[in-house]
C-alpha cells in the first residue's frame, strides 16, 4: 500500500464546517469595501522576485528568510507573493491606473511565507488588503482606519480589538532617526540579544518591536521617533488624529510602532487583540507614498492595510461568533422507489427555480428509508421531503420536520414552493 500523501506543513486544508466561517468573514469584507467605493483587483500569486526585493526591502525578514523563490524553465527568478501591496502597485503601474488618478482597490487571496508554523501564522495564509492611491491628505488615512473599524463592528468584535497609531514621518526624518537609534544601540549593544544585534544595522527600527523584555527596558531611554518628526508629518498626523476623534474612533499612541516593511512613511497603525495569544495583530497598515515611484511609476501618494483572514476566523471562533451559521442544506429530499427516484431530481429543480436561494440536497445512491433519514438529519436540513412511488402517483409529498417537534404533514406538489418560501424567510 502506498504511503498517504499529506499537505505541506503550514499549508492547511479548509474543510466543510470551517469554509462557512470563511464565507461569513469574506462576505463582510466585500460588503464593507464596496460600501466605501472600493473596487476589487485580482493579481497573480507568482511575481518577479525583483518586485518584492525592491518593494519590501532586501534586509527585511521576509526577503532574507521567508520568501518562496524559484527559477522557472527560462531561468527567471520568481516568487510566490508574500504580501499584496507590492503586487497591487505593480498591477496599477503596468495598467496605467495610478498616475494623476485616484484609485480605491481591494483584493483577497493566498500569500506565502516560509516561517515556523504556529497558531495564527502559516506558510500559506490568506489576506484581505485595501489600498487607496492618489490622495495625499490626512482625510484618506482617517477614512481607511474608520473603514477598518466598521469591519470590527460588522463582525461583532469591536470591543476585543484596540487601535494603535504612530507616525514615521518623512523618509528624511526617518533616516535621521534611524541614525540616532543606531548610535544608541551601538553604545548599548552588550545589552541586546542576538536578533537585535543582527537587526541593529540592517533594519534598526525593527529592534523597537523586540519581544525581549530586557531589550524593551533598554529602549525606554532610547531616542523617540516623535522627536524627529518633520513639521509637515507632525501636522499630517495631528489631522489624522482629529478626524478619528471626530468619528469616535478610540486609539492608543504607540511611538514604538514601526511596521516591518521598508516602504511605510507617515501614518502607521495596527489593530491588536489580547484574545489570540502571541499573534495579537489582526490588521495593520499605513501610508507608503514612495512605493509607486520605487516600483517604476510616477510619484503617487498611497495608504492601505491588510488583515489576516485565518487570524480573524480564529478570533471570531474563540468568541463564539459563528453560533448562528446556517447549515449547508435547508431541505433534504428522500426518495423510495423507481418512480420517486426519477421524480426527485426534476422536482428539486422546479423548487429551486420557484424559491431562489433555497438549498436542496437530493438523496442519491438509493438505500433503505431509515438510512436516508439519517443522511437527512446529518445534512443539517430543517425538513425532509419524502417521496415514494405512491406520493408521485398522487402528486403530493410528505414533509418531516427534523429540528422542530411538529407532526409530519402531507402537501400537494403545487404547495411545496410556498412551504419552502416560508422556510427560507424564517
């Protein structure tokens, strides 16, 4: 017997029972994005490796250690996309969507990073991303954050997430702060762990995000990013905060929030939760005004965010937010006898036509009556419609209630659609 082939570690199947949860979340994401005037864009999962090296930054953990990169048969270096923003910008540049235009786009799909799998962190994971291009003022930063806040309200988790906010300033101000931070870390490098020493010169702002308590204690006396903000960035950030205040969006200022990708400037934000253990960030984003030009386009202001769908499903599951999910089937059709089996499929089609949205599963494969009823119960259906040869001859059905204590009834064929309509409505 051949050895069974397993899924690749960190790349998970999504089985019936779980897919309904994903569909609920995806439905809310699509609806809210559409309500704010955002249009869907779909990009390929494989891109040129140079796109991510140039866009994300060659000294980031993603590019250095986590990307799935390979050569194709032409010798070109290709990479499974580790995030969506760079791909979205590439598509916008390539198809002339960005220069001197405003675009509000969203996307959803799988991303790939080779890292240690753990709860809420996988090698194939799924993101919803939202990007706005062509607007430089603070109101779009605020609207993107307000939109993300509406997602939490729609999903019923607003009380379990907290908004953290910071400004990285201009690229020039950030460079000045980077130099000051490197000097500070160099003076105290004996107090740093190995990971922080490695990052100290390649990506020093990531040291601010260290999970090591000793490093965090040292950083209390480190230079503050807010002390290096240029005047325009400080005013921009103040305007963002004023708009969030006016919209009633609570937030917490976090001067150590820097994000892990090189392309961010000015506003950055994260939505965090205490309900997911170590993987506490459920959504993150900010402004990235230089990325479009960096990837070969004309200078274009931009802001956006991404959220992990796996983490969101985990959060909602842990808070019992899926208790009201409907089963996959509303009606199960049981058929006994040759004439009944012949009629079941065509009658089911007629009922689907008459009651759009009703979910009817017809039994196939024959079998004893009790076995079919067990299948009907297992399907989660509210009712079983029972057809025998005698019912077909008399043009009626027997309706058995599977979830309610009601007596089974007999109905003429022409009254079944009305019953199904009432079932669907409530």
